[in-house]
């Protein structure tokens, strides 16, 4: 632990997923990876105020175009903003990857599948401008935490939405989900009902429905102490994909909860679980 007190750190970590003011405090005060830097801020991919993305990359110049990651944050599809993830973008950029943190419209302004369409449009726009940022348009991965993991894994498995937006299936090399809901019928009261209950075919809202043998390689990460999104989501999806012959890697971290799994990518909390190292190994193998 650094100069953060344990109580203060816990409060700031918890805020990351809820987008309340302590999240901004965590983003401002947590040490940032010096090897990563912000390349572009508030780039547009559509007409809405939330159709924006920020871009990160390694501080050291690269002779070759970089593989890159499109990241979607969590917040129950109701909260979140890209500016709270400056620490996150620099963490992955420091490992030699380009990173795009993408905003998307939220419930109740929109519901399924509109926020997925936003995410797909954001990815397609980053890909179209990849050369400007020093990225390789043909080598990218999707990644998300919580509701953002749902977005990333849904897009990766369903495929058609990305392709329609202008990101061909062959360019997507992999996808990573941290503590994501992938198999959560029936809808429980609250966020899931608000986002999905209106849809006439509930099964069509579930990432597990789109499991397929030729899916891009997936890495599914979950904390064993997660009491927000049940482990059955990860386990059920992994079992379905394996039965079909798809490539899927699964990690479950003892003593880690729903928020700690993403905070483990920050400098103060990396020793809690090897989340960052596991992601790096997966990306190195597939992207």
C-alpha cells in the first residue's frame, strides 16, 4: 500500500464503478504509469455529447503501428465517463498498447441495444483514425469492466453490430471481460430491468446466446468475492464456449471483489491480484 490509508483507498476504489465524486478523487490522486500518456482527449465519433473517446499510448515512440484496446467502463449502464479512467488508460499504454476509452449513452436516455450501437460506432471511428494515433487498424481487442464487460463481450460474440458500424470481424483479435454479466436471465429488479426488460426477446440480450466456435479468443476475469455480478456468468459462458470448441481463458481471483478486479490495474493495488499481468500475457498471445 502507498500513502493511501486502507479506508480511504477502499472508498475511492468503490467510487470508480459508481462515477460519484470520489472516483474523480481516485483518478486524480492515484499514481499514474509514467510510461503511458494521453494522446488525444474528447475525440468525437457521433453527434451526441457522449459520443466521445480519449486515446492513450506509450510515452516511448514505436517504430511499428501499435495493437490497441477499446475499453468500456462499468456503471450498470447508468453511470460512468471516460475522464475517470485516465489512470487506467495509462496503465495499459505503459505495457505497449494503444488504448481508447469510449463514452456511450446511458439508461434511461437509451436502453438496449442503443448503448451497444454507440460502443460499436466508437470502435469503428477509432479504427478509421488508427493511423493518426500510431495504431494498427487490423489489430485490436475489446475490453470492459462490469456493464462495460457485457458491452465488450456482446459485441465480440455477436459480431454483426461491429461489422455494420465499419469494424470488420477479422480485425478484432480478442476480447476481455472483467466481472461481466453474460448470462443473467431472468432480469432482476433494478439496472437489468431498466436496460433490458423492454426487449421482446430476452435471450437476444444475453452474450451467452451468441457463443460460437469461431468467436475471437476471450479472456474472462472475475473476483471470487464478487457479490455484484455472480460467478455463474463467467462460468456458464466459458462452459458454453468450450463445448463449442472456442478459445477461452478464465481467471478467478481469491479474495477479490467486483471493484478490486479493476483497481488491481492501478499502481497502488497491483499486488492484490495479477490482473494486469494476466491481461498482458493474453494480449501478447492474441493481439
